[in-house]
């Protein structure tokens, strides 16, 4: 079905518009998001997102403690991708200190970050199925994610809030035998991907629920500062792993991977292992946003395999984390990394002491969420979960 | 049976009243048992589909006692009612739904003559009564004084009332072939080998069966048509404000309807209480041999019927745990643009087929053993006799 234009829908009976609070305790607003919907029957005429229910003053706390002490707080921002949050903050402080990390630590970082990207995308795919009323893919996705969490547990002892990547490297080397277990997971996961495509990506009802729903044009996406899969789903080939500043791209410099962006119905049609783009799908709709994530998982697998090979091939130190009370040089630094949900930026301003003078986090989900009122206007009530779910927001990161 | 009691000098009102009460109790037990079993099964089936175990703690390895445990939990819950709710309607709504769902069983035969009240318009009665269930939902949605509930209720009203039309046509097609609305008679017509089943009457009938299934899922509000309680959109739809015992009454009504529409499918399309092989006839379990043997034959038939109904419910569960939910406009499109025209076309198709090939194309096989003689209190239909 095409999107319903409220102008074109005729009503026999004109009733008053109804204001509905969707959330903050609604099952499909992914946490404590509150959407105020102005509805005319089933048609939503206006959507206003309200945030702030998960605000924990993380940035203010960052001004009271040293950068290494603040790492656990970054874990709790995008709690589905703690490694990537750690990475963003660690690299920002490294930039301020002008610190270089050994290659071995770099490859470990790539491994865990890409694993966490898969985990994050799995949650996105699973909960997206849930938003559309499909329960089973959720369990399949979480089963796979569970294996990633097991791997992380071996690495750092934590399953969700890792604090593993620190300034100067990582907190410890990989345990013996971990690479084999990681490889086993990758093999298992590769077998599951077609299953997920069958129950979600190419499922007839799924396509009808998502194709053409919540179309985000590339111009709008750029204007709102969208990033990550949301931006790439709109056809903009922009990924900080390739397009970021040198400190970020150097992390991936000798890696071979593709940036997944949808461009007018072309991308994976020459590939047999991905389901084709359905004819109903419009560039920048919910289906494409979902699809980009699914294919990014495949690219992450490639990256992890390369990182494992490189890690085995390089001897040397794993890097020494900085001291808890390490004095920071005077100055400021801002760095954006490519987190699973988009560009995660951290800023640190230092006055020369061990405690930063100002800490700031730029959230990708915040910008991604801000397009909601733009792209939800005129959709049906049932499309709201479909659109919000496809943006894949985490309120912990938005509110901080 | 009531007549039998009257012969012994009981007053007519007492005899009939007592028998009616007994039948109601039996049916209620069956319905409760079905609801409990299907709840447990739903958990197990969903567990298996989702690559997990399902309940394993209560009642041994397979969690047999999960349903009673849930029941006790629901009964012990605090009785909550929103302050703004319409008190009377809020209390009444679950029972309207439950009564409608329950009354369907009054006319649903479990085996030849095993029916609480054999009506000569049973199919019509079931359609009419099953349609009443929507009133309970609408009442619940209105009385809850919640916007989500109201949405659920309005969706239910639009959806169920629309699906009544193709559902009705699909029921009408076997009825047209059988030439009667009496479900016992329709069931008896399909006696013999599985090839006599209504679903194999013609290719059109075969298609009708699947349209019937689609409409049955939609009119019982099961996924992927569970828009009235779509939990990712409407929190819980019309059930949002319900909890505890009232919620469980709605729940039983839902499982009751699932069983009822599956049972109706079994009678109308899948041979009712007749298996694919006429075992009862082959073994001589007929009334013509002995009353007790005949009774056992009927018992076998009832098991057969319940098994088919059970298969139908399992199919619905399978759908629920596999498919995403449709959007309201897509649900209505499915009904108005596909189900109704298809059902109507099948109606015409079956009509022409019956007219052109009165004997059918498949050879009809009569049971090898003696033709079952139904007890005097049922309509006797000799197999293959009246069927066009």
C-alpha cells in the first residue's frame, strides 16, 4: 500500500482530532520515548517527540571525574553498543593527548567494535520485527546476539557495559582460544542471515508494512544531520570509517570493506546472497533502512575476519591504558566515530588538570529521531512503530 | 434424553431444564479444558518455533500445570478498574464476549448426534452468535475510557463486521452443496473414505477452504489480523485496561472462538467426525451391531473431530508466531478486494460444478462394512445418497 495522504482521505464523518500520548510506557517506543500524536481516525496528522525521561546528567558527571573514570558512563549511553561508545570517547581523549595505540590493540578494537555493531543491528532487526507484530525473529536475533555477549563476557567480564576500550588501547588481551570461538560464531551467524531474510526482509507482509513507509529523502536526511544506517538507507554513501577524520580512518586503513548505501534500486541486485529490493520499496523508506543494517552485518563479518587474521599476524604490545589520574594537556578535542546507529561524537575540553573542564557527547540517535515529525506526518497509526523502529533509536544515547 | 426422563414421570420443565444444565456444564468443561490446553500449547508451540523450550517448571518437564498456575495467578490479581470507566459496561463486556463464544458450542456437533441442541439451522445460528462476540469487544473499548481501548474497539468493529461477509459466503458454499444448514447432516454426508470430504468436492471447494481459514483467523482476531489488540501499536487495544479475572474471561472467549471456527471448518470441509479411513465402520463399531459398539464408534468420531479442530488451532498458532501483523488498511483490502470477490467467485464456481457434474469426478467409496445406522434421535443420512 502506498502512503496515505491525509488530504486525499475522505471521511464520511468529520470528528474532532484526538491527541494521544504514545509512551513513555508504550511497548514499542524503544525505551522511554514519548510521542504526542495528533490523530484523525487512524491517520496521524502530527507527531511531536518528547525526550528527557532517561536523562542522567552524564555530561555533567564527566566534568567531575577523570576521562578513564567516565568510560563506564559512555557504556550506558548506547547500551546496545557499549564498545563503540567506549571507542568514541577513548579516541577523543587520545586525540587530545596525541596518543597513538599499537597495531595489536587496533585490531582488537576493530574486532570488538564490529562484533558489537552486529549485536546492535541484531537488536534493531529483532525489535523491528516485534514492532511489526512478528515475535519470532526477535528471538532468533537475540539468540545470535547472546553468542556475541558470551564472547564479550570472555573478553572483559561484562555482557553489556564493557568499559573495555580505553585510552591507550584496551584493558586486556584476548583470552586464549577466543579467536576460534569468534570464528565459530561468525560461521553460525552466516547461516542464520538467510533465515532472517526469509522471516523479515523478503516476507510479503513485512515488505508491505515497511516499503514506501516513512520515506526520508537524502536532502532531508542531510538537512537534519542524520547519520549511520538512516542516512545510508536514503542513498547517501557516507561512513566515517571511510570518510571520517584521519584518526578514525587510520583505524580501518588496511581493511577491505564496502560502504553499504542504497542507491535507486541498484545496490545488491548483482549479488545472489541478498534478497532483491522489492518493487514497492522507495529509496529512503523504512525497508531500506532496515536492509542497510542487515547487509552491514555481512560487511562487519568481513571486517572481523580480516581483523582476526591481522591480529594473529602481529606481535607486540597490546597497549597500556592511561592512568586514572593522568593529567590531560590543555586544549580541546572533538572526534566523531561511526557507531552502529550513526555518528557518535565526543568533545573534551581540558584546562590542564586530570579532570576535563567540559565533556560533551553528540548523539546520532538524537538527530535521527528529529526527523520523526517530518516523515511521520500523514502516515497511519500503525506506521508509527514501523518508522520509529526503523530509525533504531536508543534513548540512553539521546538523553545521556 | 429429556423425553426419556419425562417417561419416568418427571415434570417436563425439570427434565428439560436439568438436561440443558447438564449439557451446558459439559460444554463449559470442554471449553475450559480446550482453553487451558491451548494456552499451554500456544506457549509450547511458540517456544518450539522460536527455538526455546517454553514452560518447563510447573508440572514437570513439559510444564503441564502452566495453565492452572496462570489461572490461579489471574484469579489472585487485584481487581482493577479505571476511575473514569463505565462501571457496568466494563464489568459486562467480558461476559458478552464469553457468552457469544460459548453459545457457538451449543450448536456445534462433536460427533453424529453428539450435540447439545441439534438445530436444523445450526450453521446459520453459529454465524449469527459468533458475530456477537464483537459487541463485547466494542463495549470493552468504550467502557475502558482509554484512547487505546477505543482504537482497538473501533478496529475490531470495522474488521470483524467486514470479515463476516466472506466468512458467511464460505460457510454458505458447503451448505449449498449439502442442501441443508444442519451441521449433523452435513457431517454425516461426508461419511466413508477421506475422498468424500467436502474439501475434495471440487477445486473451487478446495480454494474455499483456504479463504475460510483466512477469514476465520481474521474474525477471531488472531495474528496476523490481531489489530484490535495490536500490542506494538495500541499497547493492548481493547484489553489495555483489563487485568486479572476479566482479562482471563476475554482470553477464554478468544480460545473458545478459535476452537469453534476450527471445529466448524472440520465439519464443513474436513469430514467432521469421519476420519480419512472409516475405521469405526471397518471395525463394526456401529449402532446396527450393538448400541454400545455404536457409542464407541461415536466416541472415536468425537476424537476425530477434536483432533481436526486441534489441527486448525495449531495452524492458527503457527501463523501467529510466524507472520508480522498487517496494517488496518491492508486488512480491509484483504477482505474487500480479495476475500469477498474470491469467495463469491468460488460460490459461483461450486454452483456451476455441482450443476455440470452432479456425481463429482472422484469415485465415491462407500464403507466396506455395513452402513452405519444412526440412532433414532439423529437425522439419518445414507452416504452418497442425497448428495448431488
